[in-house]
C-alpha cells in the first residue's frame, strides 16, 4: 500500500474527493478510506435531488453519504445549497403557474421575488438544520459570477437581483449558527474579468455584513492553463480578505477547451501526456503547500480516471467519443505518475 495522501498533507490541509454513492463501496471505497480525509457529493446533495417537488424532501441518498463520513471519520463538504443548474424548475414558477422570469407587471414581479426568496430560505434552512452537526463546510452558493464578468444572469439573479446572494448566506448562518463555515464556490477564479468581479462582490458583501467565511476555488484546470502565477495570485487575493480557502473541485484535464482532439480511449493516451500531467501536479502541490496558511482543504472532483465529468465534455465535442484522465489514480485505481509527483516522491519500484 502506498502512502495515504491525507497523511502526507494532514499538517497542511485535508485531501478530499467528490463521490457518487456507488463509490462508497468496493475498490473505490477502499481508496477513499485510505487516501482521503474529506468527502463531498458529486450530485446527490444538489437542490434537484434534495427537493425535487416543493415541500418534498428526499434525504435517503444524502443520508448515506453523511453516515459514511461519520462512520469513517471523514470531514464533509456540502455541495451545494443553491445553484443555477440542477435546480428544479418549480422554484421559478409563480402561484399562477407562470414562469417568473417572463413576468412584466411590477407588482407581480415584486411578489414573485419574495416568493422565490422564501422558497430559497426554506430550502436552505431545512437542509442546514438537518445536517449542521455533520457538515464541516457549506457551499452556500455556486457559480454566481459570469465568465465574462458581472453577476451571472441566472433565474435567481433575474428575479431577485443580488438579493438572493445576501439572503442565502444570512439564512445559512441563522440555521447553522456561528460555527457553520459558509463558502462561495466558483470556477475560473484565476481569470479576469471574473476574478476581479468575484473579489469586488465578496468585498462588498463582507462590508454589508453578509456572513461569508470562505472561497471555494473549483480548480478545473488544464496542463498549461491557468498559469501557476495566476493560481497563486488568486488564492492570495481572496486570502487577503480574511477568508478561508478551499480548493474544491480539482482535476487536471489533458485537453484545452473545447477539448479537441480527444484521445478516444484510455489506452490511446500516451505516457508523455501522463508525464506532463505529473509535472503539473508537482507544480500545483508545491504551490499549495507554500500557501498552507490559507488553504485548509483540497478536494478532487472524483477519485480515479474511470469516473469523471470531463469524459462527458470530451465526448460532447467529439461526436460521442473521447476519454480524459484528470486524476492521480488510473482507471484500475492504481497510482499514476501524478500521484508520485504530487507527493514529491520517487515512484516505488
Ligand atoms: O440522474 C440522472 C439519471 O437519472 C439519468 O438517467 C442520467 C442520464 O443522462 O442522467 C442523470 O443525471 C446526470 C447527473 O450528473 C447525475 O449523474 C446529468 O445528466 C448530468 O448532467 C450530471 O452531471 C453533473 C454536472 O455537475 C451537472 O452540471 C456531473 O456529474 C457533476 O460532476 C458536475 O459537477 C459540477 C459541480 O457541481 C459544479 N462545478 C462544475 C462541476 C463539473 O461540471
């Protein structure tokens, strides 16, 4: 058995993985228990799964992950209380059955806004009250800033403006108490104009007393993008606001965006690509360790190369064919060059 990643980095930060429930068992479960100190649900805690119909909460799947974390003494990140994707449509339909975003009458728009904020608060409070003793960090909101800068024009935004951001954090604080760690999570936090707009938003929210405790940098990155300097600069900027830093969805894609040309199968990926990826992991973890006063958790968005959302993306751009390989374990759950590189160790022979 190779050294546990969690043990290796424990003095600096926890190492986590996003999981689907089937991965709690078998080989995935073994790797999870040996190498990781925290878990997060890849899907089952998102609003679509938790409250598919208004007032009908579905806890079975989420409970399974909570029980697993408790049983194996793992930290738990909650992803995500509110998001623009994987959210059931009923949130945005008014009492008359009309889509709120299409409403033109100012009085009805105002009523819709309050109704939506009420629904959001009910969702947040119900979830947080249920799991507050189990969850170590909450992604309260996910991806509120647009890639091109400014706030994302989601239904949440179109109906409430930035009010939903404030009310979401206040609701989570109210239900979770002072100990709840409340995060704002986003991707491409290294890249302008998004980075600076996110920074300005958070600074403004903090000045208004909105209880944000941490920033989640998703870190869906590539072999050469973003630069290590951009990653460092971004982590330092948000740290300077006095916030905790989590790296929440780390994976290192072999491809650019859009991901073409993709390798068709795992066997087609040349050793050279894995070596480049290993250098990238070494570079990253060297940086992360040097910033360990800021960073308290580093979570991979998956466990091993057999299961990654990036395959869907590679396929989407390549007529249904394509395989990515973003992690430090291969499709058979064996360590890759990237594992030794992130650990700064020579491969065992
Ligand atoms: O649950 C249904 C299932 O009933 C159905 O048969 C099947 C057929 O397609 O789809 C299943 O839903 C899929 C779901 O994952 C659960 O497997 C959706 O189609 C699929 O789109 C969804 O993808 C997830 C994606 O978020 C949704 O946007 C990925 O697994 C998940 O890795 C990804 O995670 C996001 C983070 O939450 C936020 N940051 C970006 C990250 C990557 O996109």
